[in-house]
């Protein structure tokens, strides 16, 4: 699985450089195979058309913005930047509660997972990180085989089951995570 700087270069949206440096190689939730599929995914909470994509600072301000295009294909959202020439980024969602989702972003070598909150007008994507989970929940998910990790620092946690992914998403939705250094992106529909 790629490091966060590699993830940024493939992921067509621009995240704040300082945020990437602060959390590089720390705690990402990843998998080599997709956890969300056509059978268990939800309709994407995004409409077809242009969106402004901006990094979200801890103080709520936005920065480093660009226009992207969303093209929904069945239960997958394809997001593409108009100026980078890269293939579109494939995102699949699963609703976990009203206006709350887990999002799976396809990479060339696997998948990364995000918490998504909002609707088609404004959606905030936050990278879910293993160290931010309540210790009791993280230990339970690892003990049950829903998540796995190969280190005690939780540098990377692998999502193994749909239950593992949705339980992590619910922790984010219910604000039970530390989220000490969030890496978030705001997508705002351009009408």
C-alpha cells in the first residue's frame, strides 16, 4: 500500500501540503481488496457535475481549491480533475446513518477509506485513521478479525470485513474518535 504522499499524487484532489506532512505514514485504514462492492455499496451522495474540491483546515477554513467533475456510474462515483490528465478516481460509498457514509477510494495498489458527511450540495471527506479510534473499539475489531494490523503503533490497519469498516465509520459519525490531525476535503456543488 502506498504512503500518503504517493496517495496524494494519485488522488486527483489537492490536500494541504502541511496536513500531509504532519500525518504521513500514520494510521491509514486500507485494504488490498475492495470491502465495498456493487452488492453492499450505496448510491453515491454526489450528483453529476462540477464540484469545488478544497482542503479543510482545522479552523474550518478552506484552501487549495480546484474544480473537479463527478460522473456517477450506477453505484460508483468517478471523480476527475480537469487539469491533471490522470484517470478518474473511483469512489464507492455505504450509508451508515443519515448524511453519514464510509467511502472507499480505489488506488492502483489497493483501497483507502474515508468518513463522508453531508449531501450532494456539500460533502466532507475525512481520512479515517486507526490510532484515532477508541482503544476498546479498535481492540475489539482486531480481536474479532474485522481489522488487522502488523504493528503496535497502528501505522496501517487493514479493513477485513464490512462490519469493521462500518463500525469505524460509526465511531467517526458519533464523534467518538480522537481525530487529532484530520485530513479532510470539502466537495461543494457548483450550480
